[in-house]
C-alpha cells in the first residue's frame, strides 16, 4: 500500500517525546535519524540515545488527512513556531523485498563470506556464514565487525579454542568455527543476544561447538583466541576478566573502539599483551596482539 510520511526536527531531549506524539496521532511507525550527521558512540547500558538534533519521521497510510495531525503538532510547545515539517508520498512497493535486496553477500577475504539466508553463497566451498540482519549487533556491515572478521580470516584457527566475549549475534564465534576452530564459548549480558547466537549457530551447523552463557555463568576456560567486539569503556573495565580467558601465547582481538580511545584501551592490557599495529576503518579501530605474560 502507498504511504505518506511527515518529518520534523527537534532537540535530542524531545526526540522520543515527539515520536510518542506521532504514535498518539496514529502513526503506523516512527523512525529517528541524525539531523546533523553526528554519530553516537557508547550509550550507557539500557539507553536508547538520540542525536543533538534528531529527525523524527512518522509513517501514515496515504489516504490519511494530515491537516488535523499538523494542527495538533502546531500545539506542541517544544517544536518551532511556525511549525517546520516536510511531507512525502511513498510509492507502493514490496518493502520487505526492497529491504532484503539491500543485503548482499559480503566477502571478508581468504574465503570467508557472510551470506543472508535468502541468497545462494557466491562460493559454495568457502567458509560461508549464513546470517540475516536482525536485532542483535553484528551482521558484518559495521566497520568494527568487518575488522574482526577480516582478522579472523587471516588466522590459522585449525583446532583452536576461542571465546567470543560479548557475542551479540554470534557472528565472530561462528566465523572462527567455520574457519576451523574446535570450540567457542560465547558470553553476553543480553539474553536475547544469547538466543540469537544459538539460533545462528544452529543455522550454520556449528551449535555443538558453540556454548553461550551470561557472564556470571560462564565457565573458567583458558583458550587460544579471544575476540571482543564491544565498546572501549567495557573493554577497559573488564580487562582482567577478558585476560583471564587467554592463555600465554594466545591471541586477542578487540574492536568497537574509536581511534581516539585506542591508547587508553591498550594501556589497560599492557604489558600483558604485546600489541600489533592498530588497524583503522573510518573513525573506528581494531586492536590485536599476543599474551606474553
């Protein structure tokens, strides 16, 4: 069916409130976008952060009379006077198909691919990770995930034990197993992430090698490779926990780190970890090294 959308801009403090107002005015869906192209980094646990200026869009069936909705919005105290807004007609499309078409198989080098389940793998005998975009963080499209996958693809993981710390979708642990690792322990504070990891492990036929736990239930294991794609703050705060999983001579890989945060993160792991040169992708970086003590 065709749609009409209305878009307004407001300060971040009012973004969610404006979304609620649009929903109260019978919007079928509400989305939030950065109005100044300013990225958000490292929200506190449980936060749904917005930008300094937030663009809020409400979606309505095309036949909706927008006049009374605009009249209601004109009464909202925190919106500009006169009211500034934009309406757009959206053509009738197969939105699900269009969404699916945006996701193609991604090559991370050395025969490692991430393939949406509705696609045929481009290389049948490659290490193909079947993974659909979903709620859990980590589908290969974000630079931090891509950096980790590219590094994993370079490693000789045959027969090695691994930990995916903050496993999210399980993509990194699955990649390690597909590349020859013998086992992976995944941990995450989010029960939904553990569920997604198990489902993705089943889809990729590695569930028997992949065990997942909340942090408080995780086993005391020492492994060959630890991968942690979380955020700089937790990487620093949890350094003793993360290091407790890694044997001397083992490899560690960390991402979810802004370039300006790299030195602070590395400082939390030195001199136990001897770091290789930092890898960069846009504002993000990737740290990896070897446990020497």
